[in-house]
């Protein structure tokens, strides 16, 4: 009998703790307003530099708000949003019809808000003198048809080409699959690092490497004009024509992203599932408002609403 009483007591205690947790959660949600409360958001790791700066300013302006960011790959970010573990995610894609139907079936009506225009950068080692490439040649590389640098440049001494991405589940890989591969699978021997900084580090150490990363990671922080890039690596110019020339190839400068002249561009979205119009909605308003868009403008990406100053950078390219 004593054993049964202990069991009942234990079950009662567990139930009490669970109930207490629910009460605390409800109280927390009641305190969640446009400018106060504590929330977690999921952020595609590609946009970590921008979001860290955005949140630093947001927290300074709204001292009663606390935003915890989960930096992860895009697949994980979508899982967290769909599981209602977060009510906001920063990604490079909108919800699919199936995902939207899933939310609607639960009486949720999420929205997607364009936040910026981003691009993918192709980076090579400083020793690599090849600086121009076409989208078609890039497709041949990522699908495994081109495996040697000599196939791109017969005089290249670099040997086997090492294709490097950040993460198999990243938005970078998804973009390449959807927008470049045209239904063909990726090359089997690509090298996946964990993060964008690791891709930069790998390329900087390996002369035969070709890295594919988000433009957000290649900016030169010492250059307020954003007309130069990270000097640890070389940035390739990309052409949408059949043959790449200096005249028809572009690097991912902000102006070329804005004018759609750089061919490897993509949008950045805030995916918002906030039926109570609380702190996630307040943060979204900040990100897409004047202050948030100014931060994006200074980062080198193209803001969704603020104007971009167009500067001719061709003469400054190496």
C-alpha cells in the first residue's frame, strides 16, 4: 500500500508540475506585446551577421523585449516553425501549399513578408587566377560534369576542383538544386562544412577549392561603402551569357543585386505565425521598417523597401 501511495504522490506531483508549466506559459504569453516579452525565433544561419546587428538595435529600442535566436539550417528552421516551437522564422523561401494547408488546418494563418534581396557568392583561393564563370559552367560543376580546373581553364595548375558548401540542409544548397541544377542531382563528392565561416576558412587554405556561400558573409567590415569584399578569398564574377567576359560578368555588389544583373539572387522572407499580434509581429515591423531596412542597406544586401544608391563599380574590380 505504501508503494502505491508513493506512486500516486509521484504522479500527482508530476501533474502539478505540468499544470504549473502551462500556467507559467500562459502568463508569459499574456505579457507578450509588440514591444515586450520573451520569444525565440529561428534564423537561417546564412543571415546570422545581419540578424545579430538587427537584434542589437531592436533590443536597445525595446528594453522590455528579449529575443532568443536559434541559428540553424533552413530545414531545421522550418521544422521549428511548423512545430510551433517558434512563431517567426527568417528564411529564403515562402511556405509551400502543403505547409500553408497544415497551418490552416490548425486555425493558424501565417504570412510571409519580404525582408531583403540576397545573393550567393562564389569564392576561390587567392592563388586562383580564374575570376569569371557562367551560370551554365557552374551547373556543370555542381552536377559533377566538371571536376578539374583545367576544364574551365586549360592553363590552370590547380588540378581537381573541390566544391564546398556550408550544410547539406542549408538554403544555399536548396537554391543550387532548385535554381541551377534544373532537376539534376548534386555532385556526390562535394564537401560540406558546418557554417559559412568554415567555408571561407576552407577556401582560404585550399587553392583548388570553390566555395558557395551567402553574400552576407563576404563583406569587408572596414569598408563602409560596401564596394569591397573579404580579402581572405577572391570573389568570382558570374555571367548569365553563354561565354563569360569582363563586360557581361558581375560580382555580387549591392547595385548588381538590386538591378538583377548578378544572376545568383534570392529573396529573404520573414515567415510569421503570430495570431496574437505580439512580439514576433513587433519584430517583423522593425525589420521591415525604416531602421531595420537601413541596417540591411548598410550590410550590402538589398532592402525590400529602402532605396539603393547605384554606384558603378566595374572600374574598381580586379
